């Protein structure tokens, strides 16, 4: 008589049942004890409920988990059909392959029959998987693509090829995999059991990467690695050595035990991880997609028989396209080389795109985007825009004394002009801080703050790397306003001031852009990135005056050293000293542009014109590069 019983219970809660309806023994006990024993690793108990050799069956069940490198195997019963002294259980298998791979799920049938009045599973390898046959084994094949490049605006790579050394084995040839993994663990710290499981689960004839070394580490461990039997070294060339701007692009390193744990799967030996800059910010997009296959292999020939499952893994890998221009970057690097500590940021004035970030000895390119410096009287670009809106006459003369007090705040000027007075225009061009500070009483504090905001200072722009748009303190009186105009209490990054120059040149302030594709560092993020601030047009009534002021800074002012062949150079220089780690730190600033390239330079120097010299060399270098 044929009877069908259905159940959706998982074996975590499956209990033996006996139906009073049947005179013959129930197969439920056999099904439950076999699958629960297999699931919990009690292979002898599971094998005891089959009609096969207990040792052979137990080993086959255990080997299946090892060959799949399974974190767990779970079962759920879908139904049971009885027909006299035979029965068939339908069940679903869920295999967790680890390394963040999806679950491998498949349906199977468990044949049973009565043996001496007791239900037993009819043993064959197909009990493990319907396509597994005698003389075959599982294997997990993992494939990765190389790391994608970071490119400049013209598609040229911003990293150089470097050699990585991948230590691994061929499973079919290694005589003592346990010994190999133990010695690698002592050398590298990678978990011995994880290394061993990768060998056991890999296709027998394939090279299995276990540990990756950079050139320096490989040289240190070479002798010890050579002493490990059956260990092979595979050299891989990958674009991992950053070109300039190196700190912006970021270094790339081999997977370590720490990064493997932090990143989770499916990173493996041979993969690389970004350690900073854009390489770290765009790790998920740049790392090669990892594909996983479950395959059966013939034990005698080690040849593949059938592909049982396949996952493409991360398929959204892509190169990262930046706004950096290699020619402009080269000019920036040459301009700051051999100088005192200096940082230079260049942007495309018409778009806000970052073209170059050069640095020498300061906190490298990071300071170009995220440094927090007082801008000195270069901030008067913004203050004078507010003054012009308030009706200031640039021809009016103001004293430029060596020492001046405004609202109780003291200001000093190193170089005093003959006669002691300058027009506002000349005071700006010469960077006379005492003259500029005296204008504080003519501008409203709120208007000063609003003007700074229109130039992007303090605006919440969004870049894939840490950056700083600036802060302007609240001004309660003339002294506070004078310190803002003199750029003493304001804090900005060089990027902030390069965008200020770009705004005067183009007539519109635009937020910075560093990466044009992909759109965001984490394309899978649930929370969208903050909206990019909108461009802000400047007052057309003041633009000509501002441009004239900045042209005078180079033509007849303290920024003469910034002059270069080609189109006119516009700009202003300033010196400022502030306390940095409780010690005075002198800075020289230049902010200006030539053509469509706007630039900000800050260098540690007591000479206010030192930054203009760097800018001049940069502009001459860009002319040569183009």
C-alpha cells in the first residue's frame, strides 16, 4: 500500500513519530537519525542508519563537508512516501560555503527500505548529492580577476605595476598539507585550519593560493619559505604601486590575517586590499570579482566531471576615473620639490575638478584636501567682495603702519610702504595686513559670514576622501571681524582657497570633484551620499574689481614671482604665523590662477613671497606640459 506524509519541519526540531495507522515500523526514525547525525557531525550515528559499511559511509559524509569547505550543512524534510517495505524521503540541503558566498541549496531524495525489520537508508554517494557518483569527490573552484586601475582624466593609469609573491600548493602533489599549513601559520599568522580547508576543498590539479607577500616581506622570508616542502611561489604583476598624488591614490597591500578578517569573504590569498586614499575608499569596486563553482571530480584522473552550482560573486568591479591630470600633477610635483614643506592644489576653474595635489614634506597630499590652516590676508579676497557689495571705493587710501590696533586686537606689518598709506587696491596687492584689518568697521559681520559661504567656506561638500571646506568664527565686534579679514581666526584647506580663486576666475563657485566614475565609493550602500552643493554665482557687479585686484597682486604687488609666460597670471600672496603644537608656525600663501587652472599654495616660510615662487614654477611647468 502506498502512503504519503508531508512535513515542513527542519531537523533541528524533528522528532521521531510513530503512526498508529500503520502496522509496519515507521521510517521517520531512520530519516531523522541519519540527517541529524550528518548535520551535527556525528557521522558514525548517521552511518549506522544506512545499509552501507559504517566506516565507508561515515568517511564519505565527513569528506563531503571538508571538500566543500562548508561552514555548516543543514537539512529540512519536505515529505515522506511509503510503499510497503520501501520509502522515499524528500529533503532540502543548505550548504554554507563560507567566505560570504551564497547558500548552496538543492533538493534530494533519501531512499529507504526495511532490513531485518528495521528501516535503513539505501546507501550510495547520490544520497549526498543526486549527481555524485562512486569514485567522485566535490571541489570548490574560486576564480578572481585582477585589481582594476585608478585612472586620470585622460584614462592613463595612476599606479605602476608591482610584483606580488603568492605562496601556494597543488593539492594533488602536496604530501603533508597539515605540515605545510602549520609552518605557514608560524610564519604569517594565517589560521592553520583555514589554510588547510582551502587545500582540501580545491580542485586537485589547481594551484591554490594561500598567502601573498609584497616584495620586502617576501625577501625577508624567502629562505624559510624555500624550506617548506611542496610550497610553490607564483609571481603576479598587479597595478598596486601608486603614482603621484600617491596619498590621494593610496597604497595597496596583500591580504593579511587582519584584513582578511575585517573584509570577510570572498577575499583570498592573491587578492589585494587598499590601505588608504581612493584605493581604500573604492575597495569593493576595484577588487576583482570572485566567482565560485561547486564541481565534481574523478578521483582517479583528477578531471572535472560536472558543474553543480555557480556564483558570479561581485560583478560590479570597475576602474575608478579621477579628475587628476598627469601632466598638471607632474608640474605640481616639480614645483614643490626641493622647497620647504609645501602643498599645492590645482583645480579646473570652470568646473571645480581637482587636477593635481602636490606636496613636499608636509602631511603629504592629505593636507591639500583636509589641512586646517589660517589663510592670512589671502582671505581678504572674500572680505573685499563683501566690502565692494557695501560700496567700498578701492581708490580710497588707508594707512599701512607697521603696527595697528583694531577694536583691541593688534596687527603687525613687516614691510611698510613709503608714505605709510596705500589705496585699498594697493593694500590688497601688497598684502598689507594692518591696512586690510582697519576695514573691519566698514563691513557687517553677518554679510562677512554670508560672503564666505558663497565662496564655499564651510559648505558641506562631499568627496570620497576626508576633506575640509573651512570654518569662519562668529564675529562679535571689530576686533573679531579684523581677525577674520586678516585670515587669522579662519581655517581653510588649500583646496578651499583653490576653489575661491576658481570662483573669482569663472564667476561661479563650484564644489570640488575628484572622481567622475563610479558615482559613489559604495554602490551598494543603503544610505545615499549627501547631496552635492549647488554652484553659487558671484555678484557680477564686483567680479571685475576682484579680478583687477588679483591681477594687480601679480603685476605690481607681492605676488610678482608667480608671473609666467602665456596668459596673465592673477593672484595674491600672504604671510601668517600661528601656533601649531604650541610652537609658532610661519606660512606663506599664494592663491590665484592662470587660464583655466586655479591654484592655492601654502608653504612653511617666513617670506610671504615664497609661495608665489612655487606658483610661478608651477604655471611655467603646466605651459611646458601642455
